[in-house]
């Protein structure tokens, strides 16, 4: 009787060990699948570019005395208001003039303010080339001159042209490329251009101005995948 009991106990222990091995193997397999799933999801993270000229502004004022004119999308201010399809153009750091198909054009005899609502849109970065458009009237030395250009996020200055161009921006000033981080809770992005000596030629452009945000391929991140 004792021998039978011992045998039964040994069998029970063996079954328990075997069962634990199956559970451990199953758990390890699930852990492996979980890690694999996390890698797959991570690979689906992308970045989306949104051009300012494809967004509606909250406010857009310019410095021209003629208030029938308007801030321009994808064109310099004066050519755009004259019905021309002139591309935005800037003098680049390599000394060459480059054309841009996207951007914002304004004029700054008086303060120009262009504001965008960006709350809850997931934007994390803003970038743009800034300068005087090469189509500007620069016949006189006091033409095509702007005191400064500033970028603000929620009223905080994140870029000022004065840092590099203390004497202001002129038509022969090479364009600045700016890139700034956008805080997660940011509500407003504002582009400001301050008065030059005259309205003639004070053609400020924000070329290739765009916001960036993370996106995910939702077709791949399905409930079935997440629950495996």
C-alpha cells in the first residue's frame, strides 16, 4: 500500500512539473508575440507635413495701405494681388535664387500679423525659410527693407531675425532657415513682420512654411492585433 502511494505521488509530481512546463512555454510564447507586436506597431509611426498655405488662418493682416489687398498663399504679396502666378523666390545661403511652390506672402510697411490655431492637432515642429522675396521693388536703397520678422508660439518669441540680422532684412539678405519645436499644448502660431522704411518692396515671404506631426497607419494597428 505504501509503495502504491509513493508511485501515485511521484506520478502526481511529474504531471505537475509537466503542466508547469507547458504553462511556462505558453507564457514565453505569448511574451514573444507581445514583443513582436510592439515592434510591428512601432514601425508604423510616420510623420505628416501640413503646409501653412493649406490651412485657414485665424487672423491675417498686412502692412499695405490698400486694405482691399490680402495676404497671399503660395505667392509673393504684390504679384499675387495683381493676379500673377509668380512663385515665391528667395536668395539662398549658397548665393543662388530658389523658387518655392508653397509659402505665405505679406508686406510690412505696417505690422503684418498672421495667426493659426494649432490646438489639439498634434503638431510637434514648425519650419520655414524667411526673407525678402526676390520679386520685390528694390530700385532705391530704402526699398525692400524690413526691420525684423518674428515667429511666436502662444505669445512667446521662438525666432527673431534680429539675432542674425541686427540691421534688418534687405533684398540681398540671404534667407534664414528656421525650425522650432512646437509644445504639446500649444494653441497659436503667429508670424509677424515689422515695418520697413517704406511699403515699396517690403515683401516678406515665409517659403516652404510647414508644420509636422506624428501619424500612425491605423489599418495595421487593429484591435485584433492589439488583443493577440
